[in-house]
C-alpha cells in the first residue's frame, strides 16, 4: 500500500481526474454520474471506499487532480474512515487538491460536535468544506457543478488560477468560539 502522490504523472489534455472517497457509497454513485455528464472537459471519476488504493493498479492509474472525501453526518464511521484515509495522501495534495463534501448536515439527529469535528479537520488541513443535499436530483446536480468548478481549476483548465490560490479563497476557517456549544 502506497500513498497517493499528486504530481507523479503528467496531466492529460482536456481531461480531469477526480477521486471520490466515501465509506458508505450512498451519494458517491449518483454524484459520479452527474460529474461524467460534463461536456467541456472529459471528467474521469474514480471511486474508493477508503485509502490507500491497491498497489497492483498503480502503474495504470491516472493522475488524480482532486480528492473529495464525502462524509455522511449521520454516520460516525464515515467521518472516522475519512480521517484515517488522510494519512495515505501525499502532503502535496493539501496544496489545494483536497476537499470535503458533507451530506445530511441538516438532519436533526446529527450532533453538533460531529459537524464541529469536520470543520476543525478541514481548517487544520486548509481544505474547503462543501455541503450537499443528497436526497434530490437537483441537490446532486448542484453538488456536481460546485465540484466541477474546483476540478477545472485543480486540473489546470482555468487560466490565471491555481489550486493553491483557489484553496486560499475557499478554505474552511474555524471561528475562535468553535468550542462554544451552539452556532444558533
């Protein structure tokens, strides 16, 4: 098992590669279908339940332009899996090529501490946190559009913009009173 490296392979012309990592695979497949519908750029979607990726396919694996950790807020195991998978990424990915996508954040049964944990993790890694509605087709389409915007930048298809610049604009920041019990 090896760590995933962002700059080990050359980019392909007019294509972008995204890796969706979700432990439960509920939202992952519908999001992948929505991402592939992009017409301006060829989007290749890779799916994984967790990292590290198997070593046997390492030579044929394309360069990964963006890694998205999908965290279902109703499952503690989903957060733990994403957190454990982070150590298998090369530090170069944290220069704008990683983001977190959170689903079910509005669910009443989700403890606020779990959302705080995700925000603290993202802030510590200087990564953006995107919130997505996974129950409706419109929510999946909206999530795919936001990911495509980030993916085009990280793949180098947007002139005068880099992944690191975009990361500075969209990173998660934690307010100083995050340890307070309520965001109401």
